C-alpha cells in the first residue's frame, strides 16, 4: 500500500517541484489575461451551481424513483441512464445552439446546466439506490408522527442518505472543476473562461511552444482544491459508495 501511495503521489509531487523551479511562473500566471482571480471565481461559480443543481435534481428524482410507482417509471429511468451512451463531444454544438435560444449562450449558468445534465445519470442511479437501501418503516414512522411526505423527505430521509449526496456532490464538483472541452465550446468571452481553459491559453508561447513551468503551476492551482476536498470528505465518500452504489 505504501508503494502504491508513492506511485500515485509521484506525479503530483513532481508537478509541484516543476512549478516551483522557476517561482516567476506563479507571478506570470496570476497576471495573465483577466487575472487568476477572475478565472478561479468563474470555476468556483460553475462548480457550485453544478453541485447544487445536481444534488437538487438527483435527490428529488432518486426519491421519486425509489418510493413512487407511476406509468413509464422504468422506461424513464433507463432513458436517463442512456445519456451515458451519447458521446460527450457530439452534443456540445447542439447544446450551444439550444442555449442561444434560451438566452444562456456564453454564460456560466448555461455551462453549469450542461454539466448537470451529464452528471444526472450517475447521480440519479446513486440516489435511487441510496433511498432504496433505507427501510420504509423509517418513513412510515415519520408519517405516523404527523409529517407530510415532503417534510419526512427533507428532515429524515435526506439526512440518512448524506453519504450518497456527498459522493454525488464530489463527483459533480470534480467533473465541472476539471472539464476543459465544454467551457471551451460554450464560452467565447475571455473574462468568462474557467481555470482549465485559461491555463491552456496562458501556457502558449511564441510559435505554439508550451511553457511547461507555467503549465505545472496551473496544474497545482487546479489540483490542490480537489485534493483538499477529497481528503475532507473521504469518510462520507467511501460510505456513500458502500451504501448506495452496490445495491440493485
């Protein structure tokens, strides 16, 4: 296990060393274009909206699929999972046109909605299984005590599936924080670029040569929040997979 830990940590350590070999890399990166703060803020905004939207839709949808019977339930669930079969790159141009019709083209909100759509199959699968793993007696006891169905969902069931929600939220954050292709296609204003797009842009030198020192600095800036978040939520993340993803 120690050897595997060293093997997986080596690329991160090497990137950190390469980025610090020339300290001016971070200074140049901070002053590039609209400024590092702008790109970081854009990435944070998109990631927060993606996580919030994914959790909201998947929690309600997962509860509905787990607890209610309605016509076409299984067909609708399979249709949602079928999104995973659609190649990611092939739908970005149609989505770009669609966002133009609803006034969200070149918008961080539009990018977040696209990320939510692509996270929905996995998130619904996780949340449905998490709710199915809960005993129905827990909800029935709340109803006997006077809770409505929605109140029992908010006050009791959501707390019981917290590990699954952490897992879904963590996956949504990592996907939106690190994605390069969708923001590149859906955004055309430099002030609205997310960090991955900005890092690729700022590493291009004369004649297309790549500034690898600045690239590694950008990698570290992108990787550190993900690493911290994963370490903080690791316990809930593992419990979420064990309780929800292995059922059904």
